[in-house]
C-alpha cells in the first residue's frame, strides 16, 4: 500500500529572505502517518510524507517512510504530480495548509504611481476603468523588486498576489482510483457554514472524505473534527489521536 500524506504549511517567497507562511505544525499529519504504520502490520506499505520545512515528522521506521520537504506550492505540485504518475498511490491524505496566494510582484507606491502616470499622460485623455486597472497592474509588475532582499528602508511597499494552483483538484484527475481525504479549516463560523463549505470541497474535488475543522475548536490540547463522506454523513472526533484513527479506519475499510 502506497500512501501520500501532506502536512504542515507552505511558504511563498517575498524575496530572498522573507516569505508568507502560516502556523500549521503538521502534528495531525504526523499522527496519521504513525497510525497507518501501527495498523499496517505486514509492513508492506510506503508512506510519502510531503511536508513544510518546519513541520513535525512521524516516528516511523525509515524504510517505510520517505520524508519530502517542500517550501512553496509549486514544489508541492511537482512532487505530487511525480508520485501520482510514477507510483500506484492507494490513498492521499491532504492535510497540508496550502497557501491560497503567492507573491507575483513587489514594488513601492511611488514607483507604481510614477509608471502609471507616465502611461496615462502618454495616452488619450479619456481612460476607461478597465484601461486604468490594466495600467496599474502593468505598473506594479514592471517595477518588481523580488529578485533581491527588499530594503527595510522602503516606504509603502506594494505586494501583488496571485492565486496558487489548487493541489487537491489535480489528484483525482491524475489518479481516479486513489482514495482522497481533503481538509477544510474555517474560523469561528456556524456549523451550517462549516459543513456546507466542507461538503462543497468534497464534491468539487471528488474527495472520498473531507475533515471539517473550525479554528475556534482547535487549541494546544483540543481539536474537534467532523469527517464527511460522499453521502453527506459525518462522524465527530475529539482530539488529534482520535481524528487520525478515524481517518485511517475509513481508508482501510473502503
């Protein structure tokens, strides 16, 4: 049995020393890996543990575990595509907190304004909103400062963000038979909104299961999770160990 588990968080580079990241620790992902290791007693399994640079790692025998550390979403996509195309992957547990955005370009308010002013004064007097928006976008991209460390003396830096690819959306497209567990984290919302959003994620990405979490129900010693299946039914688990056991139960029984 070959299993991919993603854990921790991604980091998207701002410059050579700065990055946008999140607080995901990878603890739940590591516990899921450990649960698989304990349950697959014949040891005929391989876990590909793709994790963020500072993520927790499972205590699993080295021959059954490949730790693949990645930084940004592009690296995650590359590793996932390679494994899914070259290996028979039985299950993907996609618990990693993947950045929704990455930095496309960086400039300053002054540089962008100067570039925009030059474009506007060189063209016709009547500028449409769409033309103004396009000119502003080009002004920011043309003046990018991403290549080197950004000076701490800069006033009014501007960061232009772009959406990252949705990793969960490519998994079933590449490997339709792979069992897929997705994760959805919201913060301080109603149960109705949490459940509706999680089930929508399941349907859009052909997941077999999705674990719904509310950040308000997660702390150092507490974690409530709701594991949905394709029928819209769910199980409630309390604590990371119980969540890990519940996810492994579902994968091994399906």
